């Protein structure tokens, strides 16, 4: 399948003359900045917050590029990876016209973004083992199919999709394959960013919200070929990532050790949680997880969910999601939190 980006992009976006901000028009050394109507005296919020942030997050991208053996032109930084998902719809899918493929049960934002943008969604459910149904996915492609969303490790099922299937789809589909790797840092397999060199239609999404522990800062990433990234930069709001968030992530990148330690502890705790939950009679199945959560099939997810709320513990009831009947999604917490969860469940009476 040959890849023709210009055929995929909405014509209005191909013609777009992007907004040119003060900070993107002037790059260089100056002493006095009278170009952006900022408050020149200062900021009650702290130093430098009177100034607009770098619209292209160059310092952050340079760091990410060198750790991932990529170029900064292959990196988009967004206000959460949810911003990247929304931008991809707005760049590639004409409202009321184009379509996207989504494979439920999966992350809900793909369909919500499609609905907001009035883009048709072809839902091709995962198999009984929560793998991609490659034959049905390819059979659902038509000439209006612009995007295909694959989440690996998948939320809420926790498993990785088979890499051979992803590669087959990348080779066979002429649109963009958006691979959401929000949980890749917990997985036994490496990221597919190394595949960017071979697949011009691959977009890899990652986030600082999960393993990196910065959900409150809202910083997400898209890795893709430079033409796709240039389009995302042209369509995004000029200052989409705040100065505080950029600075915090740049500083956090120096502390990889803490993150690696939390990941190790999460994985140890995950195994512990699985082995303890397995002993309980109401647990029907615990699905293998490559993420920081587990999907647990029970007799009555609703009842356990409500009981846990009374104990001031919140898990996610997924029982109304297709293929997830009776399931709860439980995030792996700290050692103490997981102990309290298990204690509460053991004393619930539901187990008897
Ligand atoms: C949590 C999550 C995200 C959200 O990422 P943000 O960067 O916080 O917007 C994206 N994809 C999946 C699958 C997630 O579970």
C-alpha cells in the first residue's frame, strides 16, 4: 500500500495558513520583548510566568529526541495525548464524511472525539482473547477510512496487541495507524517508535500521565513522520503546553531512576494483587496485564464496586462495556493501598 499523505489530509488543512504567534515570528537573542503584549513588570504567579511559553517546546523535544534516537521534527507535544487524538481527527477526517476504525473494548476518547467531530466510527471488536481482528478490520476499510486506532497495552483489558498484527495493518492500510502506547512503560515489549523509520503512516501516542506521574500537568506526545508532525503543529493552539508544564517535564526527565523504581514496584504489586485476588471465589478471571491496572471478571462487579465505595475505595466498574460484562478495572496502587483493597474485599461478605 503506497502512502499518500496529501490524499489523506482535509483540503482546508492543506490550504491552511497557520496562525503566526509573536514567539514563533521572532527567534533569537533580544533584550527587550515588546512583541507579545505581555505584562512587562512581572507576574504575581512567579518569575517568568508573565512571558508566553515556547510554542514548539524545543528544549523538551531536544531531550526526548536524544533519549529516543529520533529527531525533534518527529515529535509533537500536546496538552495531554487527548489533544493529539483530537488534532488527528480535525486534520484528517472531514466532518460528516470520513471514518475511523476503533476496536472495542478500548479507550473511550477515540469514539468521543470522532463523535464530537461528526466522524463515522467503524467498530471492530477485539477477539475473545482481546486481540485485533485483522481480517475484519481490513474488511471494514473503505476509501473514506482515514484513521485506525490501536491501543497497546490496551485500556481496559491491559494486554499488548500482537506486533505482527500491528505491522500487517501498517502495511495494508493506506490511512494512519494511531498506536496509543499510554501504558508502554509497564510493558514487556519496547515501544514501536523504532518502527517510525519503516512506516510513514504510523503515529505513536505516549503520555506523561501514567508511568511518569504527571497527569496533573497535562503533557502528551505524538511521534510520527515530520510531515504529520508539521500538520499537527500548524493546527494546534499556538501555546498549547504551559510554561510550568514544559519546565516540570524537562526537570523530571532528569529523574528517570524514581520512575523506573515506581514501575518496578507497580509490577511487583500487580503480580501480588493478581495472586491474592485469584484466591477469592467471586473472581472468575483476571486477564493478563502489561499495564498498571488489571481487568478482573467477577460474579457481580456492580455490587463489589458499590461496596468498595462505602469503604472509600474507588475502582472502575467496566461491566457495561462490551466484552467486559462483570468486569472491574483496578489500578495498581501503593503497597498500602493494595493491602487495604484486599482487606476490604476479604471482609466484604461478597467472598462467602
Ligand atoms: C490515560 C490514557 C490516555 C490519556 O492521556 P493524557 O495524556 O492524560 O491525555 C491516553 N490513552 C489511553 C489509552 C489512556 O488510558
